[in-house]
C-alpha cells in the first residue's frame, strides 16, 4: 500500500534516525489486513500484491516521530503512544521487481542490483 500511495505513514514499535530513500521489500509471509474497496480495486496494488520475496520499489522516509492521534486517524488504527510514525513520500515502483531475500528491520542493499532497473 506504500507504493500505491494509499499509505503515507508506516507505524512501527521502533524509531529510525535514517532519512532518505529506502527500498521496499515484499516478504514471502505477510500479515492479513482489512483493505478498503478503493485499495482492493487499484490495479497497481493488485499487481504488487501478487509478488513475494522481491524488492519492488522505493520510498523516502521524511520523518520519524512518536505516533500522534492525527497519525492514528490518518492510518485508520487505534492510537498507541508507544508506536512511532514513519512519514513517507515519493513512492516509486520498479519496472522489474528483483528477487531478494529480506531481513527484519532496515538492511543494506547493494545498489548495483537496482541501478539498471528503471522506476
């Protein structure tokens, strides 16, 4: 949902000091979530949702703050002051997803595997 711009805030139990571009990895295993009709009918989301075990795009982390009631409302979740809101912008979908074994948390990716892939 991040890459289709339906989700501009990622909620995490941990904060990051990193600001800038990160790659988005779609894991093999994913949690079920309730989707709105708008998301369910979005062509880009439907195509991305078929993928697993790939790097499929990038997004910028612009800030990371303690979750606010406004973040909870925008994210359509219950407010929890223990969470952090990662504010995201400028999502880009890779033309050709790249098979890649993911890891927990943020991890480094050699950019040479991405550089020949056009967004």
